[in-house]
C-alpha cells in the first residue's frame, strides 16, 4: 500500500472505527491542525480528505477496495488512481498521482465546499440580522441573514469552506437555515399572522386593542359587529423586502365572561328579550 494514503492512521484510528469515531477524531485533530491556529496546511488538508472518505459509507467502501488492490488482494486492473480519487474529491481537483508515505502530489486546487446548519430565531429570519455559528473545525463566524429568509434556505459564504491545496483558493461555506418557531407569530409568505383575544363587548360595540407586530406595537381599531375568527389587516407590518412589504393579519377571538355578575345577567336577559321581541309595527 505504498502509494495509497492511510486515512485511518491520519486520524489515529483503527480500521474498525465507527462513523461517530471518525467525526470525533477529525474535530479533535482539525482544531489543532487548522492553519488559522498555526497548524500545518498540508496536514490539515490530509485530515479533511481522511474525514471526507471515512465518514461516507460509499466512499469508505471504495477506499477499502482500493487498499486491497494496493496490497494485491483485489482486482483493480486498469484503474487510474488519479481518476479514482478524483471521483472522491471532484474532477479537476488537481490530483497528479500519489506519493509514498500516505500523501498526494498535486497542483493547486480549490478547497471543497462545506455545509453547516444555523439555528435562527423567527424574528431574525423575518426582519434580517446576524447570527453566530461554529464550523466543524471550531471556527466562529457571523452570518448576515437577509430579511424574509425561509426555513431550509442556504446562504453561501465565499472562501469560508475547506482550505485550498498548494495555493488554490478556499471553498465556500454553505449555511442551511433552521428557523425556530415563534410563540405568537406564524408566517404566510411575506405576511405574518397572529391572534388577539378581546372582550366580547368590544367585538359587539367596537373599540381598540394593542397588537404586537414584527415592527413594534400598534393600536388596532375594532369595528362594531366583529365575529370571533374574523381577520383584520395591518398593511405593511409583515416582512419588509426591497421589492415589497407583507402585511400583518390579526385573527380576533372573543373572550366571553366566565362569571358574570347578577346585574350583568339582568342586563343580558333584558337584551335577549329585546332581541326576541317582534319588530314594532307602530306608525307615526
């Protein structure tokens, strides 16, 4: 196996290691070997390559077959090793053969892209803002989240991925956004929907109530005759983008009296009698 890199040795693991052990060993070694911390760039690249191959079951299986071929225990006749590892790390990645001692000899190559997930509060995703995240190599970054970012969206940070080789540019970091739910708001496109509970008399007679929005508290006018479940719209108080602004929709719920007083019951009985009475036929 003189021409095949020993990825297990690079991570300090045995050949029976689990995927979880591979990831743990990579995080530990990459932290010390990272160039930003004064580590050896070539050693850091070898760690990345080892992690990428051994943490992927399909790539690891092909790598094991290649190791057997290198020791004469398999049939890989006609296999071009550059093409084989190029399929691991992308065509045009600059591989030009393998050297002894478990390393590659290759020209400048762009680093691979990396993917991380970032938990983003609902309000930050809606109105925009910055969040901090930690990459797999223990580097902290600040990510600017544009207003209106949806759950599952990917943001690209140029040059923040894996380091390039032999002077090649670094890859990009893709940040997959996970938007946390909000206790009061939900999103409907660029609109925001919330619920407000008001006294039933305000639904009948009309009135005002305060409503919380993404952009602060507004006073909402309640027209007379509101039914529980009706929607009222606050224009322009949804998600604001350069091209347009969404609205805030308020679902009104009527709050009925739980223990009306005797006097209140008397008045309600009078009201019922009034509503049940036939219409007056008196002509002036």
